[in-house]
């Protein structure tokens, strides 16, 4: 970075329709802020791109000078991978447009869009695709790493719906990939994260979902969680693909859907999203035990998707880990309830996702996504107020994930922290990892795109290890 001159940066700024922000700029502190307040990075150059040509200009500038590149999509990476301390940030946050082609059932989504941009646009046609459960999350990072959400059992993971993409590769070229044009690169984008370029357009397949779903939460006391979980295990064993459920063990958040008397109480919530006909399949879940609250009913999919946004506000401090596991066996239930009952903050949460269905049936080699066969994913989501004792909250997350480790059958990359190559490699598994390394060597041999769950092109071949 020492070699950058004012002439260099002026030249870059002059080539942009968007903005170049450097540390002396009054907008700098706002521009380097991401969702996780625990992240404090100081990138020397932030390019707020207005269009794909800006992305090309920024990447070409970085490539000519050997500067590593961070790509910021929605800024929701817990590890803060949309920023860097030493390199150039391609900030896509101004590029959020979404258009829908109802004939092709395809959404064209700009690289910096959030799910709250996508859902209303697709729902205007009664269509939807699997998106994140918090609508403020970026489409970019979520899609490239996998994409689990309420519709995954019916529509597959988000990566399974990535049909085409435009991206700027490490040499600054804007390329389009689809099943015909460079299918190997499309395969890599479907799970390999931001390793292969800055994606400026995602072509996402859409499904007929209708404007309303049967959705809401069934909330029980945490004391009742062992019985609730055993019953839930039996119900979901035969669940049709149209039934999406995500559990959440936490202190009840102060959101409008929940009466004030419950705020702060330890609970287990079953978040339900049913997209099938009738509602008979919901009955066994709704009629069990003595729920404190049951909000399930017809509601707009867009509203449902925004329902928990306020529970993980930007600017608080966050740290997480996660584990994929097969089934809610009695020992797993015991471990989950024991650690959830020691939760350290009203902002913390323990979401448990029910995987499988359509997502589980996609052939393993169709995408780079790592752990498709797992039955569930559990996320230990630590969160605290700025200035609070970080170590206490992080210790809870680590103890919890260590206790779940014996039950682990894999890892979801998007729920990793910055944990280094061995964990990333383990998340993909040996065969996928080798294929990803070969692709990385072809499209980004200098590893310019390295602020991600990095696939280092210099990784030794398996034969060498
Ligand atoms: C509150 C919260 C809720 C979440 N819920 C879910 C969920 O329901 N399901 C789920 O699967 N995940 C979920 N996640 C995890 C989420 O998928 C990841 O944090 C993801 O990285 C966020 O993407 P982003 O674009 O917002 O992040 P960023 O911080 O902007 O980027 C994250 C990574 O993706 C890369 N990237 C982003 N956009 C692009 C692009 N256009 N081109 C190339 N690379 C890009 C970045 O370079 C970086 O490496 C959640 C995260 C949070 C914080």
C-alpha cells in the first residue's frame, strides 16, 4: 500500500460513477461499519460501486497493483469478511436492484441486494426463492455460501436456485456463467463463497409460493423444551417438503408479535412456515403441550420474512459457531437444553434448522455446498452490548459448540468465524476442496479475492499432504 500515490487514487476516482472513500474522507467511519459492531477494520480504499463498470475498474486497479480485494455485499458476515485492513474494498451496497422475469421464473438480483429487496419483488408475481430468515442479510454472501431458510425443504438451498451469474473476475473482466458458459465456475459459485470474483448479478430461480403462507411461532417455556423437542422430532420425521420449521431457544425478544409479559422469559419457539394446501400438517405441532403463545395463521410471506429482523440489530457485538447434526437424539436434546439454559444475553439465540426435503435430494456433486446430507444445523449465536464482557459470551458459544462436537456431521461455511483453512477445508470435504482449489488456481491464481472462507490456490495437493 505504501506505493499508492495521490495520482493513482485520483485516476481511480475519476474512472468511477460511484465513489472512492479513503481514511481522510468524512464518510470513512460510516463506510467501514458493518452489521457486527465487534468488527473494527480500516481499509485504505473503499470503492462504493454504482454499476458493474465501477466494479471492473476497481478490480483492475487492484489487480495491477497486487492489492487484495474484499467484496462487501450485505455486510452481514459475522467475521467481517466484507472488509479488510490492507487492500481494496469493492462495496456493492449501492447496487441493490432486483427485476423479475415471470416467464423464465428468474430474478435478476444485483450483487449488493438484501433479501428485503428480493422478497417483495418476487412476491409481486406470487413467486419466491429460498432466502435468509433475517431480511437485512445480503443475498451475495448468503447465496455464494449456501443459503438456508424457511423455503429450503421445498425449493432447495439458495445455491440450488442459482442458475446464472455475472461476475468480475480477478483480471477485471465481466463474465457471464450459466450451465453452458463455464459450468465449472457456476458450480464453484454454488457454495464456494466469494472466492471466484465479485458477483454483480445473481440469476435466481423462482417458485410458485403464493402471496400468503401459514406461518408464525409456537412458543413454549424452556422448562418444557425436552418434551417439546421429543414431540417435534416425531412430527418432523414424516414432514412433507412444504413444512419448514426452525426452532429457536432464547430469552423472548421484545418484538410486536410477542406480548410484553413474555419479554425476557426463557423459551423455545417453533417457527413455522407451511406452503402447502390446508393446514392439517400443522395440527400436531400446534396441539402439543401448553404453549405460551401461538401466532400461526395466514400471513404474507414478505411480512413473515421480516418478522424477526429486530432481534439481531446492527451495531451490537456478535460471535457464533455452528454444527450440523443428524437427528435430535436424546443426548443431543439434553446438550442443547443444558447449554441454552445458560444463555448469556437477551440478544443471544440458538436457532436449530430442519434441513432435508428438496435441499437434501439435490445430488451432492451438483454444487460446491459441503454438508447436504445433515438433518439439522444448530447455530450458537452469541451477542452482547458494546463494552460488555466479550470473553463471557464467547466462552458460552465455544463451550456449547464443543459439547455438540461429538454429534457433528459437518459444518455450514456461512456460519463459520474466521477460523483458518483447516476448518474451511473440513466444511467442504476432501473431494470438493480439491475441485475448488483447481478452480481457484484457474480464475484467481494470485488469491486477490481472499477475504472470505478462503480457498488458497497455494494449498498443497492432497497427494502432497
Ligand atoms: C443476523 C444474521 C442472520 C443470518 N441468517 C442466515 C440464514 O437464514 N441463512 C443463511 O444461510 N445464512 C444466514 N446468515 C449468514 C449469512 O449467510 C452470512 O453471514 C453471509 O456471509 C452474509 O452475506 P452478506 O452479503 O450480507 O455479507 P458480507 O459481509 O457483505 O459478505 C460476506 C462474504 O461474502 C462475500 N460476498 C458478498 N457479496 C458478494 C458478491 N456479490 N460477490 C462476491 N462475494 C460476495 C464477501 O466477499 C464476504 O466474503 C445470517 C447472518 C446474520 C448476521
